[in-house]
């Protein structure tokens, strides 16, 4: 305790002694910025001899990369912002982290982490000397090295930036429930034009300054995209101010007429950033001490518009090729031409070496680095220390507390399924809705984890039957609440679903997860496709992170597909698409878990496992409509743990006994239909031997080439034990596109599959007609099974023929009744499970 008090006193004394706004301090900041920018530019081109101007060692072809790759355009602007963020941390003793929204420019985080020592701590071979700097240069955008984005390989990064649009949503998720953190969120110039980013400006309606941290958005208007100007860069300050003030922000600008008067920029930036931090602190003080902003008043959070030219400080004109205008070639600095590699220098083309040397010398590196490659002492002191360094902030590496949730016993919430009531509706109507049963479990998790669990969605939480959660928490909503016109809205709550944006909900969840907390994003199955590329980027992140020894792991990211394809009778064909299953199945299986629980108990058991798993994407397909319940708690636990099981009560073959065919299912509606189909076969042909296999974890079936795919893969022998040798007929009721399950059986070399899945046919129709459209229904499955029996000469030919004709007549009746009366036939609505004849 004495040491802590001593260090605090020293820090306060430093603040009193140091004038962070003095010309002298800003000159030191400028030097640090020059050092960062010098390295950020040089590493695009060089693989050796990084300080050639300091060591007086002329560059040779062997020092230069054969194929320089990278993006120069945003680097100097971002290193400028990073330098000023460091100043703010020093002056105000902040806990701050950096999010780089501009699509490339990974150097803007790689180099600062190297200069402050974090990179060397994480990668000891990258020493802070000439040799280590050369290794860092070579690995940047080089085969076997690191990418040009701020990937999981970059200390301090939790936002890769490669897919534009999510800076503000990631920042929001990261600061929720972390009141002492500030997200220094740099929004890219081109990124500002994307739909998700435009939606992201509304994040200020969900951040409560009482309990949450803050975002400081900096819109980096450098002027250009790949080959076009950007829209906001050509928008006047007046109109930008109107736009952002209309959204509730307090707007400030960093700009200067003379773009090369760097000290003027530093002075302007210091003043603007100081005011922004002091405004944030005043907002938080008013909320935490005076109860302000808890009654519909939105804080005027600061936002900074930084007009920092693209390619700032780099080559100004293309004077080495092409036509000349007024004595110069076409502009590079402050032009789209600065976007990637701004000059054609390579080991195979040394013509522009003099221009490159002049560019590098413009940073005066001899003022910044010693000849041995170390940083000058005054610049070492400039960076924050310890965990105050943005590259070392624990929030960006699995979180301050990245532990798993405290979980209740899921078996407290199960339906009491027994032999006598299996396959029927529970007495309490809501217990037949799997998602509502799950919501009871989630409500208890909220009680046990009041600051570390959240549910996100795009205005679908009520529709998706999370009713029990609303008994213990509200939706977090900072705007005005209008009495009985609104429901379950409050400034504090564990649910954020009041913005109709899948991008925002997914981005909030990703930011929340990557900072060590656990959440769930639930949405309509079809429209989760809106964010499947975001899920891909998250997968890539956790895959890369898992390969870094210094990275801590993360809680898993949990996504629920509900309002599913086979229950979208009232919304119709436009709301039907189970393709997220296919999309995620293509990723490395060790990081993906896709669950298709058939009832409420199995759904509970799946989430008990999902919340305990680490560093995965858990995709759970769950029903929200009333339907039969099938599995006891013990059976559900086996299904969730093993991912697959032979269900004895739905099989007529004994263990190890040869079968005439296998019935299998994955998903809630497919399981109902497959069980009903095998029931029809059993009634008509009690002598037929079949096995029923229920699949909950899709990845267990997959057999994929390459590494990182085998963690949950069934062996060939295990697969055969479930589905028989190749050629054994398998009638499979499948929730997704048939091509997915067909590809899995193809990978296994099994040639007996008869798939009944989604066939891209649908309408606004009855519940059962949705299944008939794709021939998932029990009658089509039973007809398929009967044809199999006929071909195998199992059963009486005449009886098989009559059975097929009877099922066909039932389908004809179904068509007539639904088209004439708009209701389903009693063969569906009144059917109940009864024990099989064995």
C-alpha cells in the first residue's frame, strides 16, 4: 500500500512539474512522431539497414525489398494521433486504448508498440537496437511476417481494421461496463462512408457515463480513398458540424492552412484534445456524482474532425516519371496516389533511391535514434509506462478480467421430459418455446454476473422470446422514455437491442468479447447473413491470436440464429436462409462450434457448454415457436457434450445390430419431421430395423483437410458406427442447405445419404407447408424411406407401394386444405409421439 501511495504521489508531482502544453514538450512530441513515422515509412521498403542515414551506411539493393507492399497514406496521420494520445495519457493519467479504423496503416500501431517497448516484451527477438529494428522491418508485409493491418499479431490491437465500418461499434462494446477506459477510436476517411459506420454514430445513445467508459471518436479526414476523394473530406466544416451536432456530439476540428507547419498542428491538437478529455471527465463526474444523464439527456460527447493530409510528409510529387505540370509531376502527398506504396523503389528498380533517401532524411533521424538503433533517452521517456501504454493496456489482450461467467446449474430450468410425456407439449405453454426456456437461464446469469454479461440484438429480443430476461433487467437506452408508449427502457440494463442494426449488435458483441466479457447476439436467422463477413473477421482474429504466445485467450463469441427458416411462415420467403451454417462450416473447425439443438433441454445444455468454451464462435440455431419436447436432462447433456447420439427410444435396431436404414436429424423442425417419418415407417413395417441418430454439433460430422480442423472430428470408425458403412441408406432431416450435409457425407466417402433440407423454396404460408415446400416433411421422408426399402427388397412389395400411395394422398390433402382453408391438416397438428413397435 505504501508503494502504491508513493507512486501516486510521484505521478501527481510529475504532472505538476511537467508543462504538457509547453513548446518544449510539444517539440519532444514532434520528435517522437517523426521517429514513428520514419519507421512506418521505411519498413514498407527496407528489409535491412533501417537507420542508414544515422549509421552512414549507404543503401544497397540487398537492403531493399524485392516487392514492397504496404499502405503509406494513413500512417503519418495516425502516428500523429497516437503521439497525442500518449500525451493525453501522461497528462491526465488515463487508461486508453487505440482503435485504427483506416483500413491499412498497421505501422501506426506496430511502431509505437516497438518504441515504447511492448513489442519487444511480446516478441523478444525484436530487440530495441539496430538488429531488432531490421528484423521488424523485414517482417512487415513480407512472406512469413505480419500483415499491413493492425492484426492480432499487433500489441494493443483489438480492432484489425481490415473490414471497414466497425470502429465505433467495436469501441462501444469495449467500453461497456468499463468506466475507467477511454477508446481512442480513429475512424477512417473511406470508412466513414460505409453503412455500419454511419449506424455507429448512434452509439452515443447506448453508453451510460455512470457505468460505462467513453469513446473519443477522431474522424481522420485525410481526403482520399483508393482512387477517389472521400465524401466528408469535400464537405464543409459547417455541414459536418451540423451533421454530427444533429446526432448529439460536440464537434471540434484539427486543421491548418499550411499543412507543413507541423508545430501549428501540435498546438492546435493539444488544445483540442485537452478540451475533449476534460469534457469527457466532466460528463462522467456529472453522471457519477450528480445523477445527470439518467433521464433522457444525451451527453454531448466530443468528436474530433482531424484534417490530416493523406501521405502527409511523404513524397510530394511524382517527379521521376510522367508529364510535368508547373515544374512538377502529379501530386502524391495529399492525393489518392499516396494510398499504397508511394514510389516505385525496389531491389529491382533503384531509380528512385535518391528521392527515397531525401524523404527519410526529412525526418532528421539522427535527432531521434542513436547509432546502435536505440531511441534517444528523451523519446524513451515520452511514452507512457507499464499498463498505461496503449499497446500494453490489458483491456486489449483478453481483458482486465477475462474469466468465464458464473453459471447457474442449467438443470434447474429444464422441462421434465419422461417416457410418458416425450414428444408432447408441456402443460405450461411457454415451456414449449425453446428460447423462452433459455431466457430463464439467461435471467439467472444476469443476476450472477451483473457487470459481465449482456444480450445484444436488432430490436428482436422480445420477438425472440427472451421474456424472462425482462423480469430482471431493462434495455439500456439513454434517450427520452415516453411512459407507457415504451416498454422495458432505462438508462441501465443488460440488454442492448434498441437500434435496428445487425452490424451494431454484432460489433458491440465483438468489442465486448475481445475485452474479456461474455455476451450473446440473437437475431433472425436469415438476416444474420448481413454480418457473416464480420463473423469471418472475428474468426480470423481468434485464429491469429491463438498463435501468439503472449496473447491471452478470449471468451467465446455467441450467436443465436432464431426465427429460423422452417418457421418463417408469417414472414415468408424473404425471411428464409439458413446459409450461415454453410458459411461458418467452411472455416477452420477448431474455432467454430455450430449447434442445432432439437428442444429446450438440449438448448440449455448447449449453452452451458458454450459459455465455458474459450476462443470459439458458437453458432446456435434455436427454435422460438411452441413445439414438442423430446430429451430428458441426461439425454440433453450427452447430446450437448458428445454432439451426437443414437437415440434408443427412437430406434428399432439394437446396438451393434445391422440396420435396413438410418434415420438422422439436425435441428428442431427436422427432428420433429424425422421422428414422425420413422414413426410412420414403424407403424407400417414393424419388422424394419433402423437406427435414429440425432446430431447437435455439426462439426463432429465434418472431415476436413488441413490443420486446425480435427479437434472435434469423429474418426472414420465412429462415423461408421452411427451411419453404417458406405452405401447404408441414411434419411437425414437437415436444417440447412442440402449441399452442406451432402458435402460432409462426400468427404466421409459415404454414398448412402438421402438429404431432406432447405431447398430454396418458400412462401407466406402455414407452418407445415413451409416444410412441405422443401420436402423436409414427414411424408416425403417416409416416402423416401419406403423407396429405399423397396429397392432393398425389404417388406412386401404391395404394402410398400400402398404405403407410398397413402403418403402421397396425405400430401395431396395437405395441399388442398392449406390452399382452400389456410390451415394445417390434423395429421400434423394432432400428431403425438408414441412408443415404437420393436
